[in-house]
């Protein structure tokens, strides 16, 4: 892993998103996947891929689809059947757990890979493949591929429900502009964010709403993977049942992705115990500061964009 190259990977995000938007605008990436509205869908992946898949599966279930996401390493996966379409997700196309998980499904269930490496072993075990079009991540950390996975899973929603694909393209282009906005203005807030959240507390805590839990999970992973800082991720409502206890006797510091109806409950505890909280995407009572970006009132733009705040903080703390 390389800190300087990681920053270059982040700075290339807007350009990569525009290229992805151009591609999706030109043609439906899922057109030949065999996936349809009545499909049973199983997403498989590890790490960032699983984070994105969990949110996508939840969105599809809310819309009435039979879709679920599992860790590829699980030994409790659904049985193979002809009516099940398996979507393994791996940026490298080489995740051992994901490759191994496909063996029971081959020849029985249709397998449609989502990967950034279309000549990988994963594609070799699949019936069809969707290219993430994220380019090489030279820093060695999945950042653009995570963002592109979310965007292409949004395009899958559009495909399944035969909705206007231009809405997905518009969200991706807005996210490109929002990402550019965060990058351009990082000098205004990054040092302060580092000072508030990266103290001698022994870790950073991240929370976000269920509909964007992937943001909190990916942010915590960025802190662990780059600067090797201890970090935990929680859903905002669940936080009051599992992580609130850590505020009792520690110098508790949190990055909070805004948008949960349970934020007031969280702030009851963090305010009483003098915790330091920085919000992303909205000005929240109880937060020491807020980091805003263009179009941050749009849920899909938030989903695609907000993690770059944590990625930049991880880069800064890596120094």
C-alpha cells in the first residue's frame, strides 16, 4: 500500500465517475446479465464488496425483490437452484473466498460477476461479467471500486424495475461534482478534522443510517487499512445499544454520516459524556462541526460520495 498513490487514486475519482456515467448512459451494463424483476438474487463478496452488496440487497427487498447478500466465506449459503442468480463481487476478481463460494453454484445457478478485472479467475467461473470501469487503484486500497460498485448496483435497480436509466447517470454525475467539491475544499477542514478525531483516544468510531451503513463500514475500513488506526462502524440507531458503552470511560471521537431518524438519541449520550462528533452531509445539533458537499441533500449522492471524507482523513492520518 502506498499513501501518495492512494491520494492520486482519490483525486481521480471525479474523472472515473464521469467515464462510468458515460458508459451507463450509452448502454445498459446489465442488459445481457439475465437478471429480471422476478429473479432471486444472491450477492456474494468480502469486505467493501459485501458492504455495498448489503445496502443494495436491502434497497431491492424494500422494493419487493427477493435479494440478499452474504459473506462469501460463510458456510451457511443458500442452496444452488436454477431460479437463483448469483452475483459475486470482487474488484480484483481474485478473492479466494469469493472464488471458492461459487463452486456449488456452477452449472446450476447463473453466475454474473461484478469486477474491475474482466480477465480474472472470477470471470472464468461466471456466465457473464460486468466491468466496474474504475481503473487501476495504484495505492493498493479499494476506493474507486467501492464507489463504482455502489453505482453499478444502482444501475442494476434501474434495470430490474425498467426505470429511467438517466436518473442513475444523473446521480453519478452529481456525485462526480460532489466528490470534486470535497477534494477542492479539503484544505478548509481536513487539518481540523484530523485534530478533532485523531487524538490519543486509541481509535475512531463511525456511524451512519441503515440505508447507508456501507459508508460507515467502508470508512472504518479505511482507517484500519491505511493508517492502521483502530476503528469501529455502527448503524446510528443500533449505536445506542452496542457502542454507547464505549463513551463512558474513554476519549470518544466519532465521524457521523447524517440522515438517520435516531440521531437525537445518539446525541443525548454523546453530549452528556463530552464526546467529540463531526457530522458529514448535514449540520446537526450536538456536533462540533459539519462537513458539507454539493448535493448532499440527495440520498443517492450521499451514498456515492460521503466516504471520501473518511478516505481523505485516513490519508492525512497515514502521514
